[in-house]
C-alpha cells in the first residue's frame, strides 16, 4: 500500500456546499472520491478512481494518482488550492 504524502497537498472546495477538504495522500484521495465526490459519472473521475486504487496496490505511482485526482476535480468543477 502506498501512502506517500503528496507535496504540496491539494485542497478541494465544492462551491455549492462550501465544503473544503485537504488531500495529502493517495488513500485520502481515494476516500474523498468514494465518499464525497459531487459527480461520479465523469471519465476523469473513473480514471482517478482506478489510478488511486492502482497506486494503493503499488501498480501506479502516487504522482500519477495526484494528477488524475486533480483532473477529476477540474472535471467536477471543484475549486483547487
């Protein structure tokens, strides 16, 4: 299981709800995608989900999961900081 911290961390904010979450690891990204994602129908969401799962099993790099998570956040119209 890969729990390497992302540097820098990613903060996502849902402008509709005002909810902010700071994501520092692949595991946290995976949890946010599964529990708190506003739109799970997008292709970038599905890619992020798969890439995070692969990274957790050592089959993808944490940086690849980070990039996929950012792309999914943009697709979902979340504010990134």
